[in-house]
C-alpha cells in the first residue's frame, strides 16, 4: 500500500475519483483454516494496525472491509466481538463487513 500511495498517478486518481479514500478488504476464511484462529486473528490485527499507519502517513482515509465467514473457522462468530477487537485507529467513521456474503455496514460517525 505504501508503494501504491507513493505512485503519483494513483494518488491523483484516489484524490479525484475517490475523495482520497481507500478501501481494503481483509479476508478471514483461508487464514483461519491455514494458520488456526489465534494466529490468523493476530496476523490480521497486526496487518490492520500496519495499514492504518501507512494510510495515516500518506494522508489517505482508510476503510477496512472485513470479509468474514459464517463459521468460526471461516472468521465467523459474534459480530459485536469482531467490532470491539479492531486495531486502534482502524475504525474511524466507517466499518464494513460481510457475513457469509451478506453486506453489513456499521454506521458513520457524526462529522466523518
């Protein structure tokens, strides 16, 4: 993402077409099956924190889109716990998830 944000053409596109807003989808299904739930969730947490830093350093608004499955092994589980366990700074005004392909969009904060 850092390389992408440093590309002049992409930054202009992001600014003109997307109001300087980048969406990144995080997938839970394969990581949970490959590494196990704890390792996968820790890696996703660290990736979110890293993406937040990169976007902040580049002055880009970031929205993380969580692709979660229905079963625990596919990233499922109680949605409220998933929301509460996000990396600091990763939910700033907008939070999007899918639950088994169904879109759930959790609000925008006032002034966001």
